[in-house]
């Protein structure tokens, strides 16, 4: 797998859109990031998982999944080694990150660009 495969699979998920975060491609659902290609040059895709999901992925396939160093990794941010991932593994991992984001969005309410409640329950006018 490579970055083009990561992008193709991420964008195949319902409601997924490509954006940019700090100059790197990211993938969002309802405006919130679930995966990025911020570490593409190092051969990684990045997934936003829970620490528990991260542990499961890393324990099952340590050659494919790597905890991102530091605080981001402690929060569940996980590298996937693109060259070592099969299509099924990559698709499953992206689907897990996407579903986690969809579920979080449903719990906290969707942030809108034209105004409405933000995830903290405050009202925000257009960006």
C-alpha cells in the first residue's frame, strides 16, 4: 500500500472529505479529522484511534502499526506502515478511525461553518 491507496480508501468512506492540516493532507467526516498523511515522507499514514484500539492494533500487527511518539501517541494516534499493510488491513484500520470520529461527532454535536453549537456546547458564528 502507499499514500494513494490510503487516500482512495479514506475517501471511499461515507461522508469523507480531504482537507489540509498544517500543510499535510487530512481526511475528515463532518469537518473533523479521522486520519492524515502528515507522515507520508516517512512511509506512514496516521490514524486517530482510542488508546484501547491502538493497543489492539499494535499487539496484533506490530510490524504494521506503531504508536506515534509522545502525547499524541498516548491519546491513541497511530502510524500505519503503508508498505507493510495489506488492503484489507488498511481499509479496516481507516474504517475504525472513521467510525470512531462518526460516533464522537454524534455524541458531541456537529460543528457547523455557518454558526451553531460547537463541540463544547457554545455557540459560534461563521468561521
